[in-house]
């Protein structure tokens, strides 16, 4: 068909004249084209709406957690605490945390999504059909994180590889270089959540609206799940918290507390329970403390104390304790509602 109106090719390839369209056929053609354009436009809008509905959104777009110059939504920060906390519990190098965060950001925006390419599911987009586990298992963030690291530690010299290469060695993605774009953010958050960088991870949160009585238990559950540290319930600011150090988190948490009547229910987390060196224990305490901040949007934590510093939900920043303010002994993290 020639692009010239009113002409078409005959079998020999030469153009021949065609009959002039009857009156009104041009108008009908124009209307048909407009109708097609409308359908296509509606289709495009439908695709855009679908894509927007597929990408998960944060619970509160204005609530974020930051480390260094980078920020993520609070639900992503809570998942980062699980990813990096798992490396602390398993005594893996901090680079493993960087690789884990970069991978999860690329695969799922670091969210536990229930859809993906073919049968891919969860935070790491693992495929049950490829032996990663059942759909229920790969949708469990704890299982998904651990099996990711089960595979990563089998990669020879993964700590010496580029982050994107190490991630690709596990994921076998069709976009092998895509993980690299997330490395700067992943490195900064992993450094904070492993305790190598102190007092860096902060969260901007609204006031907790749940029952404060449940906060300490929620914190302890998260600490055990994410970092493998079994803490205990105790009180802070009362006589129990001011007792001399006897090796127990509950009885020896304070180094400079002033005895008062009663105290506030608190989660007391002893990083020494991991059985690491003194230096590693101090670092693990900072890791757990910043992990508690990262998960505060879910646990309701209102204050975290560690190593002479405190984070408070309002204003959401770390600050050094002033003279006369109580702080826990080294290696202990205290989390209050």
C-alpha cells in the first residue's frame, strides 16, 4: 500500500489510481481513528494505574529513617534491621549486610511483596519452583533472609567481590548489574545496623498510639528474631535498675542511675549474650540499639539508651547523655516505651 492517498500498487508494482472516496467516508475514518485513540489512551491509563498499584507504598510516606545522607521509609528500615541483624547473629562480616540490603532493594524495594516475575515471591523474590522453599516459606521474611545468606556464604570469596557480583551469584537475575545502584545506601545502613557507625541511624516517627505496656515485649521479640539476642523484661529508673553490676541485664544495667520509687517497664538487652570479644560486644550493642530504632515504627519503642547516648522518638535524633542522666553499663541496651 502506498502512503499516497487515493493510490495503491497493482500486481506489477506500479501505482494506479483508485476511485475517489465517497462523500462522508473521510469523516467516518476520522471518527474511527479517534475511537481507536480513545481506546489506546484508556489502555495506557489502565497500565499506569496497574503499575502504580503493583509498587507497594509505605504505610506513611512522611515517616522515614535515615543513615548518613540516605533515607528509606520506616517499613523498609524495619526490614533492613532484620537483614543486617541476621548477619550479626550469624557472625558474618558487615559486607554481607550491604549485599543483603542491596539485593532486597533491587528485588522488592525491601518489602515483603506477594507477587513477582513468574512465581517469585517475598523480599528476595525467591522462586519455589527453583528450590527456594514453599510459597509460605519464601513469604516468611526470616526464612527468606536466612536462606539468602545460606546461599551467599557458599559463594567463594564473596566478601572480595563487587556487591552486584555477589548478589548476582545468589540471585541469577536477568539484570546482573542492577544491584550496584543500591550499594551506597546499603553500605551506610549496614554500617549502622552492624554497629560500625555509632549514633547514625535515626527515625522520624509520630507518637505511638498503642498500649505502652506491650512495647518492651515487642522489642524483646524483635531483638531475638533479628539479632539473636535474648533480653529480659525489667525496669528503668527505679531501684532495680540502679543495683550494682552482677552480670545480669536486669540487675546490673545501670552505671549511674539514681534510685527512685518504682521505675518504667523496659526491655533490657545484653549484647554480651552473643559471646563475642569485648570490642565486638560493644559494637553489637550499638548494632542492637540502632536496630531497635529502625524497628520502632513496629514495636512502639520511644527511647533507646546505649553507651552514654540516647535516641528519643521525639525529636527522633541521637544525643549524648548529660551529666546526671542515667545510662546503662557497656554492652547493655535499654529500650523504653
